[in-house]
């Protein structure tokens, strides 16, 4: 029996239940469900409202969603060009190794090239060796000299005062 083909398309507001379910799957995989605060209304407002902060790609095998990518744009002052920043890439565990992750990354690379981006960037958890191997196999370089720096919650509000 032949397995259904993969298809990738841009996410729409109608995909919000699928997007939220895949975000939850990612949070479970990364053991970070306790940090998940995403809701359908937030995602709708921030991804499909007047000023979208992110875009998504949905990967399906046949009619079944098997993965997604959520991305946005930053700007590289050194390159003088935009960068595509991949915030999240998630493929259902039973679909890993069957082409969905590579298809999503290929679609993102095509978008980045078409929009004149100088690079595509993302982070990966240091314990996620299967993903690290996968990314290196595609030619990605890990930059360990750059340390992710983040302000959230009370510290962010304190600095904003």
C-alpha cells in the first residue's frame, strides 16, 4: 500500500485548532507544557489579525496534519537583509524520518530566498541530539558562541517601567 503524499501550505485562521494541537505536541516533546500559555484567541490575534506577528506552514500527509512550522522575520544589520526566523518546527513522533521535517525546511528556505532573506535561523535545545544531527545533515551550523538572552514576566515589566 502506497503511503499518502506530503503537502505543505500556508496556515490560515481555520487551522487554529490544528496549530494549537501541534504547539501542544511540541511543548510535550520539550517537557515544557507547564510554560504553554497559547490560546486560540491569542494565536488568531497575533497570527491572523490586522498586524500578523507570525506565519505558519502546515504539513499534511493526505488529509492528516503531521507537522507545522511557525516563523517570522527579523533583520540582519550586518547583512543589510531580512532573516527568516523559525520559531517552531514540529513533526508528530510517528512521522519523523518520513520527510515532513525536511519538506517544511525546504518550503521555508524557498520562502526565505524568494523574499530576499540573507539567512534562516532557529534554535534547538542542546539535549535534542536527533534534531541537531538532522540540521547538521542539511548543512546548518550551530553557533554556540551566541547565548540566547531573554526577559520575561516580572523582569520584563520591571525594565519597562
